C-alpha cells in the first residue's frame, strides 16, 4: 500500500481482496514488514476491518506462526507478493518467496490457489525458486502472465 490511489501500479491488492472477502464471508490477512505501509493499509481498508487483519512483521515469521496456530481454517488464495524484486537482490527475493510458500502451503485448501506476483521479470522474478518448488510438490500452473497462478495437480487433472 505504497500509494492508495495507484490502481495501475502496485499496492492496492489488499483493498480489492478485503472488499471481495467482505462480500463472501471470508477473512483476509495482509502482512508487510514496513510499519508505514501497514498503517496505510489499515486506514485504506478500515471499512472492512471485521474481515481484514493487517500483521506488521516479517512475512516468513508471521506465516510460520499462522501455520503453527491454525486449526481447521484453510487458505483459499495465498498471494505471494513480498520482498520487492530487483536485479541486485534477485536471490534474496526468490529465497524469501520460497520460504513463505514452504511455511504455509500445506494450509492451502485442496481446491485453493497460490498466486505469485512479479514473475514476468528476469529469472522469473519472485517466482524463480518458489514456482519450481511448488510444481515439484504437486502444484500446477493454470495461468502465467505477469503473475503465475497455481493449483494442486489433483484439481487440474480431476483426480
């Protein structure tokens, strides 16, 4: 949520997701390490606060904690969009996305999805490590554009 009005760029997915889940009795958890971005996100999604929680902290740590305390709740859509990609920090960015998926992917519902952002960049951007790992672990690409959407192989094949 760098700029609340940047609908053509970055930072407004939490608003869209919060609006969606509020209409379909869902819950949304947004995680960001930057306190200013967390504050902006809370302010921009305040009308959805009953259905939206903003966690300020490292996403890998937060996801591990969520996975540890999770009970019967499953994730319908896991959106991996942290750690801004840049050429000089490509490996760190890709490693971070991989660690996020490893921490929480087992809680994605059997018919759920994982969406990885910023993959239409050199070396597959954020997806350079996590997409091969997910496909090796039973996930299949169902859409590839600037983002990659993955579903479990059993969902794609109907098994």
